[in-house]
């Protein structure tokens, strides 16, 4: 059973949130709102937030730019993990993984089974490490995002969680967590339209 090590300091991480949707803008992005609130309430920094259509290459382009930034240690992607023709988030992300975090999808479906039963087999939640950056993808409903954060990510992104967590993997040993925080307020980047043009959110 995981537990908190009282003598280990909390290490805030820089986290980016990507919503994959053909229809949602920021006003309708309840899942992005939930993840943003959860991570900041936990003490982490929301570095950037974007919305892109269900398109392999646009998803991959945004994530590829984020994982090379020094101020982003974690990327949370919601949406596009189902089985419709437009659901391509796993196909966009898995070729980029240096290592897959198979246990994330396994545990997510186990937790999800408690509320949606066998329908959880249609959830293709995936996660992996790209150049020391953690990337977690989850279904696009607020309830699924809450399951992922509350049931898995809140503990695994907390340096105090024992017997193990992911923080040491993304923060170099001896690095000052505070020095890695973004200098500016979180940015809500323009939304990409189907044509590829950008509109103000």
C-alpha cells in the first residue's frame, strides 16, 4: 500500500494539459478545467494548456514541442482514447515513447471498472516517458480525468509517495524544484481549428 513519507519535501512539477477534441473550446473544456484545478490544488504548476482536434500529427506536434522544454516535466492528455475512427491519441503518442508505462493503463481500467463495468475495456489509456518527460493520456470525460488524477497521478507525481513515485525520474538528482517553475502565469494557447488555423480562445 502506498504511503506518504513525512520527512520528504513536496516537489512541485511543471505540468502541461492538452485536450483532444473536434468540438470543444476552453469554455466547454470541463476535463481540462478539472485537471488544471487538480494539479494546481496539489501544488504543481500549470505551465500551458491547449486544445487540438483529433488528429495524429497535431497531437504529436504539440507533445513533441512540450517534452523538450525545461519547464515541463509532465504532459496530461485527455480525449481521443476510444475506438471511433477519430480516436487517435494512442497512435499519436506511443511511437514517441522511450519507455511505456504499461501499469498506468492497467490500473486505470481496474479503477474505471468499479464505475462503468466492462465498458472499461474500450478505454485505451496509455502513458510513457519521452526524453525524461512523463506523458499520461486518459479518456476525455471529466469523470475519467478525475479517476486518473485521484486514483493514480496524485500519488505518483508526489515525491513523498512510498515505496516509489515518478518524480525522481523527471527531476535530476539535486535539482532545485523551485528553480524549474515557469516564470509566467499559465498560458492558454490558441485553439487549432480543423483547417489548421488558430483562433483566440
